[in-house]
C-alpha cells in the first residue's frame, strides 16, 4: 500500500466545466475492469503537454506532439491501459492515428483534435480493433463527474487511484482544477510508466498554457523519481476549457494568472508525490532537500545521485543507518571542484555530517530512530552557493523486484 497516501473518493474529484469522461472495458489484458478512457472537451478547449525524452518514445507520444503543434486545440483524449504501443515502429504510429480517427468520427471532430495515450507492455502491437469496439461504450458513459472512474481505468501496477482537485475564486468567479495520474514504477524525470491529465475551466491562452505546463512539470513531476528509469510513454497534459466566466488570461503578468498557476501547481505536486508514495514496493517516502549549490542543476544532480543509489535505497528499506552510502552518493554526483570539507547533511533533525566529517553529536541510535520512520527528509548543504532543489523518492524493497519480475505474467 502507498506510504501515507489516502486515495481520493469519487466526490473529491470536482467536475471541470467543459470536460466529460467515460470508460469502458476493451479487455486489452486479461483483467475484468475498464481499461479504456475517453475524455471529451467542449469546443474552444486548448491543451499543452510535456512528454518523455526517451529516444524510444512511444507512438502515441509522437502523434500527440504532432497534434498539439500550432494552436493546441483539442476535443478529446483517448487512453488505453495494458499496452504501451511503444517500440512498434510505423505500425504503432498508424495504430495511434487510427484510434484518433475512430474517436474523431464518434465525437464529430477532426482526428488532429484527438490526443492518444497508451500505457502498459512495450513492444506489443496495439489491438486497435478492441479499442474501437469499446469506444461506443465509453462515449455512452461520458459524464462530468467520472474522474474517479477515469483514473481507475488507466492504472497498471498502481495499487490505488491518484487524483486531486482545487477550487479557487478569482474576482468572485469559481475556477476549478482537477487532475489524475497513473504510475508507480519506471519513473524518473525528464519527462519526466507515468501519465497525468489535468483540466481547468480557466480561460488561459494557448501560448501561456504551453509555457506554464513546462514550468509546472519542472516543479512537480520532474522532481519525482522511483527507480531512475524514464518510460517511453511519460506524458503530462493540461487542458483549459475556458468555461469560467471571465476574460481570457493572455499573459503571465495578468494578476489572475498567479492564482490559477498556484492551483495547478498544488494539483500537480500532489499527484507527483502520490506516484512516489505508491512506488512499486515502496515502504518509505523520502524527501531529498539539497541547498548551498551554485545553481539548481547541480543541486538536483546531487539529489538524484542519492535517490538513484540502490545501496542508499536498500539501506532506507532496512532502516539501516549505513549513512556512508549517502556520502558516497554525494561524491558520485561528480560536481566540479566540490570541497567535501564544506558539505554537511542531516536526517530530519539529526546532524550526520558536519563540514565533511561525522558530526560530533551523531549517534547510530539517533540515525536508526529516523530511518525507522516511513517518511524521511534528508537535508544536504553543499556550502558553495545559494541555490537549492528538492526531489522526492522512495526505498527499494523485495516487492520492487517481485512486481517487475512478474509484470508480464
């Protein structure tokens, strides 16, 4: 079960005016649940996305990028679980495009206004015929309050559905942000198998939305890592329906934009942390806060060096205060000219290393006390600047190996 994460109840995920969602069972794998999602948007909706940088990116990622070029107009999303449509070459692209065409014909829009997404097993042909056959059932289920059904349909190794909502008032006008995400393994930034879809009724201009989506990814999903593996399918998309009764928000200088951005960031951060808390086999949620760097990039580099060390992650799982592993990980980040004598780090309130050496006050009993917690903060100070960065990760347990060894079974 996830670390200190309570999944939302259906009523917690607020409807967004201009968005309807429907699910159906395409039976892409041998499971008895819905595995197909269609989200329909009212005319005038714009969208922006951030996608995986994995060079073996999946066919739907290629098609999504193409469809979002230009004005970013969107009328629908179609998402399937159980098959990633990755490593499938030209046939995979044709399958993604055929899926878009079928949704477009059903909803009365153009294929370019449909964004396809897939998650699941890589290098298997996408069963387009199963998806197309299930589309009418998904259309018949379309409703504004089906966010919980939507996120449940796109899960793979997730143990719980992940969703979040915020409602704010701008000049007396209510504005809603609701988002869902799936993912619990094969998670690493640079987008950063993760999918996240967020919608708002705020009237945000397409160009501003695209810039904001990139920034939001950097501050949320690109701060989350489970195992250091980027997926072929990572996608984070925000859709803005413009249904809120206010004039369009055209620039970041518009005072209304800060409030909308804050709500979007709150939802994205909650979803990103939920993915880490539900990391495959995770028993601990770990915050890595690095400061005193010359720039944010090197602070992130140190944080990820710690987060991706199997020795560190297994020590956290065992509650073993073998904290020389963290020292090694900091050194392995290979920061140029790093002076170890200026580096310090703490576990929660316990100072472990002080200016490059074991802190005089440190005891193994104190270290083990913190390591036994299921939520732990590691604070590293590099002593060479004023920049900082935060990364979220989890431990490695026996279950991580079992889940991934049995994934295709």
